[in-house]
C-alpha cells in the first residue's frame, strides 16, 4: 500500500474527458490555424505526466508552460515538439531551462541580451517577441511609448535571426474589447515587421486563449493558446465536460440539539435539532475557510449545506434531509451533478473564483486518482 492509497480527499481525473475535450477543441480551430495546448500549473492541476500522452495521441505539436519544472515534466513525458514559455523568465531561469529546449518570450533588454549571449555561445535560440498592445501590462513590451519602441528596436537588432514569433495576451474577450485589442495588436505587429529584417512568412503571430476561440468575434491569429477549454470549464453546451471531481469522505455522523454551535468561533448556531456529518476535507485541501452562505456538497443526489467555519482538514454539513448517510460515504465537493453548466456556476459562486483557479489549487493539494 502507498501512503495515499486511501486518501481523505482526492481529485478524480477523467482522462477520457480530456481527450474528448481536446478533440472538440481541435474542431473549433479555424482551418490554417494552429493550436498550442496549455499545460501550465501542472496541466491545471491534472498532472502533466498523464496529460501529455493524450496530447501526443492527437498529434499536438505545440505545448505552452510557464515554469522550468513544467517544461522538464513535458519533455520527460515524451514530448519532442515546440515548447513555449507563456511568461517572461529571468536570465538565470533561462539558463536552468536550456536542456528543456524552451522557446522564450522576450520583452526586455535584459532577456534579449541573455538570449543573444546564448546564441553566440552556440545554443539554439528561438524567441517570441511579447507585445503588451495596451493589454495585460505584465511582461509584454509596450511599444506605444517612445522608450518601448526603442527597446523593441534593440531587441530586433540583437535577435534578428532568432525571433520566430510575435505574441500578446488579450485582457478581455467581450466582442467590443476583443476587437479593439486584436486590431491594435495587428497594427503593432505590422509596424514591427515593417521596421525590421523580419519576414512575416517566417513569424508565428499568436494571441488568443480558450475564451478567444469560443468568442463570437473572429480575430487574426496564427495560433490559439488554449488551456481552460481542454479541462471542460467552458462551453458545456458544446459538449465539453469537466475533467476533475473533488471528493471527500464522511468520517462521522451525529445528532446535535437546537442551540449547539458549529465550528470555530461559534460562527453558526443550530436553529433546530439537526443531523450533521463531518467530512475529511478542509482549507488545507482547498476548501475556503469562510465558505459562501450557499456552500454545499453533494451526497447521493442531494445537496448538503456546509455549516460554520471550515477547519484545516474537516468541515461539517447538514444531512438532516439526506437519508442513510453513514461514515465512509463519498461526497462530491465538485462534480456528481449531471447538469455541468449548473455545477460550474454553483461552484464558482460558492468559492468566489474561477474554475481554473480551483482546479490548479485542488489538483496540487490533494491526491489524484486517474480514471
């Protein structure tokens, strides 16, 4: 037996659903465009080592990551294609990632000089010029300013032979905002190419995420970089299915009288005699300590409301109206409801964040069981 052979809380990862979601995603990509499968945050908490083979099975040739550990995990899983880092890296980080053959983003003089030095030393350097385009304002170069344009010119001079792509990240995918961002990005791409030795036919111009792909606003991009949609947290009406269930066990069931308090700080007081169950999951496992008033888990086919403040590894639910609950029963914190769209909406409301955040958090805090 292994240490996690009977975990208190765990994520069930549905590999068949990831494969189906990937197939559906590929069907949405317009003819002549490419797809970069985004596997950052350990494949959104699903486990890179188990997800990469699914990408290989469908001929994916480009994968996006952020950290060196992710890059090496992708390579160790057998992927030999294009590996793009989807954020800026420090010069030392670039050094430590050399053996993973990562195509780096460049948006600063320091990174450009580092990549130039590596190229001069005989290393293969393939870089993507990252433009901000009045967008995310995190690591892209803003060439709308004089200083930014001067830095861009320097980068183009230093890395003229090594730039293989120009990229950005759209900050908003509502039709009006997306159109404005896409148009500005294309203007800046055209200006960059016109004032350099770059040939448009040699450059991969890429922008757009899962949300861009499923938006009603077509944009010009050579490649979509998609993560969220692969894990079924978008467009269930198109057949996409959620790929992770978060589950825990009932560890005790008891009857408590009116007036008894539940959890720390006496934050909840019973207004009637109630039957309560304790579950083996808490804030250490990714369940927020102060849950939404509507927070609930699924036991059988019923919703059991969460009561009081959540403890480190346990929480309490009201099972007064749920028949037959006993120690050892499995509860769904997420999943277990046929209406995926309703389940997604309820969970995001309950935790006050998006499913991508929850998947990454849950997958890296809990044991993973692959189905």
